[in-house]
């Protein structure tokens, strides 16, 4: 792990492999370690940069509110510090919001974009079912022990198939989630940023090649949102990962890594 100064932040990052740069941008409270199943396979083909967004992991937790646009600017600052002129981008969930802003506001820095389990935001986005929101609300109770909170969220981020069929990897997911659990301040900052995002009217401005990918059983971010993105971005491709939920890249890493390599290499 290394750190670099980006404006007022100390950003933690890791670099693996050689080749064209590929930045992995995590979702809400994800850390660079969350990409463990992607980094080694992708590093055989690309120079993979994984990092902690502001608010989580070993990157600074700001004391003031921030926006997705500021998080995109962080990413550009990291690229500047690492001497990366342009890169492929794979962003999931909140990271997909950041990736959209990069493609829109920093198009010269982006080669190809993969938007995972994400949305254009706004009132036309498809919301999770009410019971999912209720469960997330209960799990956010600060009086609940961390591991119990993590386990309460499992049905919203993993598919029923995965929970039923892969108990050992399920426990691995729980252990990692507990180990890298965010501070309340960091989580609140990221939630504030993603909750006001909306670029629906600007999707037509995206000019780089785009792949939209999601788990077909995603309860956190209904797959209809990916269809809307693919319809709104000219030339975008859409890939559905069957029998996978919001954390599709953790549930089915071999399939997902193969799709990424094929898209980014062609």
C-alpha cells in the first residue's frame, strides 16, 4: 500500500501489473482490498490501480460534506500523481456514479468505461423494494454490533443462490466486511454524496466505449437501472450476470473478469 497527496487528502492506493492503466473504483464504503478477486487476473493484462475513496480505508475521512464530482476529481488527482494520462475505468455502485462523472467531465482521461450495478440517478431511477430499504434502515442502527449489521445486509448485496450454495465464501465476505467496516463519519459522507446524484439528461454526452454490467438478481440496485443506462448511452453494451446479486463481481469473479478483459482489450 502507498499513499499520495491529492489536494487536502492522503489517498491510499495499490498498483499491480503492467500494460494499459485500469482504475477500479469501489462502491459505498468499499476499500481497495474489496477487489481481491479482480486484481490478480486483471493485472495479467493491465496496470491495475485500486484505491480507497475519500471517507474509507486508509484515505482521509473529510470533516465536511462532499459530492460525487469531488470524488471524481480525487480520481483525476490520483491519476495526475501517478503520471497516468488516461485509463480504463471499472466502477461499481457508487463507483459507477464516479465513473459516469469521469466520462462526462474528464473525457480526455478515460479510454473505456465499465459501469457496474449502478444508476444515472434522479427520480427516474428504479428504487429497491420497500422491504430492502427497511432492512438497510434497521442494519444502520449504530447500537447493533458490526457483525450483526453486516449479516443483516447480506440478502441485499448477495444473491439467494450464493448465500445458499457457498457458505465458506459467504463467511469470507462477512469477515472482510467486518474488518474494513467504515467509520460513521466516512459512511455518512459517502451516503450524502451519492444520494443527490443525477446525470440522466447528460448520458447522451458520453462518447467513450461503455459496457454496463450487473447481477441479474441485484436487490440493492435493481437491474432495470442498468438497462436504462445502456439505453441512454449511445453504443453501450449490456451484460447481465445470471444468478448474482449486487456484489456480482465477488460472487462470479471468473465470469466477470473474463467479460472485462474481453471488452477492454478489443
